[in-house]
C-alpha cells in the first residue's frame, strides 16, 4: 500500500524545534557530567549513575529533556504518519518518552548492586530502561514510513541511515552484555558496557535531531 503524501506544512515547526533543542540539551548535559563527576568511569559505569553523584539533578534534567524531545517529536510528525503501522511507531515514541520520565524521576542503583539488593527506585528505573527499548522499533517504523512519503524524499537517506545505526548500536549493546555479563548478573569493571551504552544513546539523539531538523527544513522550504 502506498502512503498518501502529507503536506509538510502540517508539521508543527515549534514542536520540531523543541524536539531538536531538547535532544541537543541532553547531549550537552551528558557531556558536562563527564567533567563534573569524573569518579564514574565512562568505560563501564552507566550514564544513569551520574544521578547518584554531587550533580545528580543534572542527570535527572538530562533524562527529562530527552523525554520532552521524544514527546515533541511525536507532536511534530504525527500528521505525517496516518497508517496503522505509522500510528504504532508514534505510540512507541510516546512509550520511549515515558521511559525517560521514569529514568529522570527514579534514580538508579549503583551498577555493582546485585539483582537481589535492588531498591524500589532502582527497580522502577530499570523498568523505565526496559520500556526504552520501544525506541528501537519506533525509529525503524517512523523512519520507514516517513521515507515512503514523497514529501520526505530528500531526507530518505539520512532518516534510514541514522535509524539503522541506532538500532545496530542497540543490538550490539545487547549482544555484548549477554556475552560479557557474569552468571551472577552483576556488572563490574570487566564489563565495558558504559562506553557502548553512551554510543547507543547518542545514536538515538542523532536520529531524533535528524528527523526534527528535516521537518524544520522541509517546512521552511514549503513556506518560501
């Protein structure tokens, strides 16, 4: 079935700009935390653990910024995804936003905490992280549907490439953790999941910023 073209003027430019800005804000705040809290070795400590340090509020703000970015992207492009599959992609995008709200509200446990010693906050944080896997499918579905819309033809390659890289990072992260994690399920310096996790989250930020930026550019072009 061929998707009916949707006018780019139906895209909310304000929402697209908000999505781009808040995703960029997340990247800036995360980068700053590497200098503000150097005690967390980025090679094996998860970014969530920055919430446990002196500037934990910055990590919480970063997570909430990314949640706003996902929600704003939903608003920006919902008019462009009218098929059932496209709507599923949008729903998954909202689920991803909820996952980062949970990540921002509920601090994680230290990565060295055993599963049996997990706190309520840590458990809720992990549930949010699990919900975040919805973004893997959202990126694929949204990108594929937008790429089939003639209005988005000029952005097709960037949409598919950034989505593909993000998904590859997620698959790589899961495969690595399954292979490297000890049988007791406890992370440590020998499981270098921190660096891979950072690459993964930055890949999704790149995808969000690509989609939102293309929406802004296409609407500006349509208004000329």
